[in-house]
């Protein structure tokens, strides 16, 4: 899944290395980074909501905390 803000974050990173960023661009970068982090965490929660851990003998050994989070709507921390 592609995160749209990533292109602009990378563009600002290149500019920061070459000529520096204005105050407005620094603020924009911070907002974009927070949005990026939220999206990555959301993607991880979606992935973990479907995980089941099986041992070598075929037994379900999914950790209790993960099971509880899956049953309760996924808020892992």
C-alpha cells in the first residue's frame, strides 16, 4: 500500500540536505511525518488483526495479548 505523503516527505528531505528548509516547510514536514506514522501504525494493526501463531506441532500459540486485542478491535501498544 502506497502512502501518499511519502513523496512530499522525501522531497523535503532532499531539499533539507541541499539548501535547507523554511519555517513553513519544517512545520509541513512535521505534520507529514505524524500522518505517515499514523498510517504505518494503522497498517501494522491491520496486519496483526489477522495473525495466528502456530508452533511446530500445529498448536495455536497466539499470545493472549494479541488474541485479546483481536477480539476487542485491535489496539496493540
